[in-house]
C-alpha cells in the first residue's frame, strides 16, 4: 500500500454504511478509481466541495494494489464546477459528460489526454452559450470514442477501404461510412445529410472547447440527426453505453436542445 497524490474529477458517489462515502473518480494518474471517504457524511465540512460530482480535486490516497477500493486520506477542491452550474441545462450536460466517462472507461489505466478532454468539456459547459451545449456534448462523445480506439471512419469505406457511397451511408456496426457494396450486406445503415456529415467531421477533429464557435458560425447543423448516428455508433461498440440518461430531463423542456430530436435511451 502506497500513499499517493493524484488529481481527479468526481463522477459519482454512493453511501457506505451510516457515515461514509464511496467516491468514483476519474484521475489523471490512475484512471478510474473508487475511494472510501470515511465519515464524509458525518462531517461534510471535512472535504467541502472536493467530493461533489463534477468537482476537479486533488486527492491523497492510500492506493492498494489489486484492490477495488482505496482509502481516501485528504481531498482539496481545485475547481468546484458543480456548484457553478445553476442552470438546469448546464447541469444536465455536465452530468452527461460524467456519465459517458463512467460508462465507456473501464479499469485503472491512466489516460492523460482523456482526462484533459473531460476537464476541457466541463469548463466549456460552464461557460459556453446554452444553445451550443448539444454540440459540445456530441464532440465529447465522438472524441472519447476516438481516444479509446473507436474513431468513426469518414474518409473511406469502413468495410473495405474503397470510396464511400455518394449517398453518405453510415454503418454503426462497421464503424463509419460504407460503400454501396458493403451497405448491401450490412443491415441498419443510416443515410446522412451533407450537413450532418460535415458536422460529424468538425466535431470529431476540432478542439472540444471550440464547439460553441461552430454553432455560432452555423458550421454544425442537424444536431439531432448527428446525435442519432453517434448514439447508434456508441451502442454498437461499447456494451455499457445505453444512451445518456442525464439528458432525459431536457426532453420535456421548451427550447432547441438537440436531445429532443434523439431517441430515448433503452
């Protein structure tokens, strides 16, 4: 057992006994870990906002090799993001970002680039115009999948490498655009509009923090159509992904949020 210091973003917490918490944290140095915070519910002031979901904090942990739970010694909040998200839409998109990491990431393997992507997304959700939040969340979904080795192929047929169909056929199972020949043997292909394909390419390739600019400039259109494609792709390649339930609350609210056009999660 080693005493280590690490930086992490709190994904969720669970009650443990009468007074303690299990805190699920995505850390830069150790990947996804679970911490036992003794007496955290009995003395909330001991940790402050450091254990609140969405907070980026610094932790001192007794790390136990080959154990699922590690003992938390100290925690200091660096960015209390959750306390700054007073708007329901921002909070829902912030929770969706945490939910995505919790569903797609597995095990204690560090991935600094993925950690930085999540941190940048949360900063964007706190500051970006409300109308741009769907694009930011879509960019996160695509770029997380890409960093984990499942980058959608948009430059050629994902099945055989030939030129993709002029009908812009997307196969979630194949992992990208397909040619007419591959599409004939692949049920469930989705026909993309030119705007949706262009938006996918932008969301996949540009820094996630710039998502607000793309919406403002009209560069990303058909967000609802893009979301259907992205969710179909993630469901196909990540068994634990069943849609982002955190966004369900937004479907009943007035406004242009792209989640209203998307199918409900199973």
